C-alpha cells in the first residue's frame, strides 16, 4: 500500500470545511492523473479513444483521507502488483516497470519531472503534460500554493506551471513515418508491440486498429510499419502509433531503418509577439498614408515609414 500527500494552501483555505468546487477540482485532477499514468506506464499511451478499460479503473483506484487545517488529501492506493496481479503474473511488460510503483505515484513523478523541465522523462507524454497544465484551475479556485509529497516534498506555484506550458509548446509535432525492423513482441489484448530497429533500439508502438491475426502472422519477421511518430520534448521518439504493417522480404532498406526524428521544433508564438504602441505596428500606418496613391508611391512611402 502506498500513501501520498497533496496539500493545498490559500488565504481562504482552512478549518474543517473545504470549498466543494476546490475539492472536486483537486480530486478530479488526481483521479484523471492516476488513470493517465497507469495507461502510460503499462500501455505506452496516456489517453485513447473509447470506453475506459476496467483494468485502468482498477489500477488507478485509491482512497482519500481529508485532514483539517490547510486542505490536505492523503491518498491510500495499491501498488501495480497489488492492484493488477494478473498483468504482472504473466510477465507481460513492455516497459521496465517497478511493480512496487503505483498509478498516483507515477502521476506525481511525471508531474515533478515536467515541473523540473526534464525533457526526456518516461513518466509523462503529451496527454499528461496537458493535464498538469490544467492544475492552474486550482489556483483560480483559491489555492496559493500546492505541495506534493511523493517520497519528498515538492512545492508547486502558479509560476512553476509556466515551465510545463513551455514543455508543451516545445514538444515537436507528431509526424507520419515509415519504419522497418523486426516485430519482436506483440501483446494481443491491447495490440501493443515492440519493433527492433537498426542499432538494437527497441521502439515501443501501439496498433489499436490492427488485426490480431495479421500481427500474429508477422511476429518475428521484418516488417514495414506506417504510422504516426510521437516525440518527447527532448526530440527523442516516444512511440509509434501504427496504421499498417507490411512484411519486408530480404534486407531492410536503409531508408526505413533509422529512428524517426522531428521535422521541426514547436514554436512558442509568444516569443515572436511584439506589443504595439501608438507609433508601432498598425498604428504607425493608419492615418499617415493618403487614401488614393499610385502603387509605386504607396510602396515607397510604406518603406520610408
């Protein structure tokens, strides 16, 4: 059993009665964060379309103890091996996961890594980054400071979330790729796979729409995967979301053997914005150019200004 503390402080927070909207926001953030973390750690992707699988609900469930004073939520949750013994009994792991970890503990780890600006963490993806950015909603409901206790205390302020927002902006855009390698492992119940590529790299992938029989027939063979490459903020490959598989006869062409890289970095539009004053931007033009001018005179005047 794991225990974590989530403390919310503010000038209007205290006593024996907590704001219902603040409590709902805090619990919703923790519940959704735990669900996303368990999916990321066990399935390689924090979000997915469709109905929430029962095992995610089971693996992310936790109890909450509310303590007086500042709003302190003490969570009690099972470890992965306690909550999902069937997954670990089968040794069905595609990631190096400590069975002593827990869903909420992994979410807090990903949250801390994002707050610290770690760009190559395995504990968050684009879904969890967006979720952490949403923690600012707690500040709009009266919180001044948050403290996460996940082995150590980590304080969180509204300003700290700007680091996470930058990570979100800097994360390279996902792109369509073709990647070839040996289909080394397949997990049939959720169509997760591992592809061994040039240099001995093991690429994690998900193939939600793939046919089970098709994947089974390709196991252990060289295949060409077409799909979407998703990257970490550091630019390294996080996963491949496969759309199609095709067997490769003979040697793998060099063109398809290398790990995909981002086409370009994300751009923070705030960095290129410039405030407009009374004599800059549009204001420098409006009212200073006659309505009717020949094109060449208009261009000349505009360049001079």
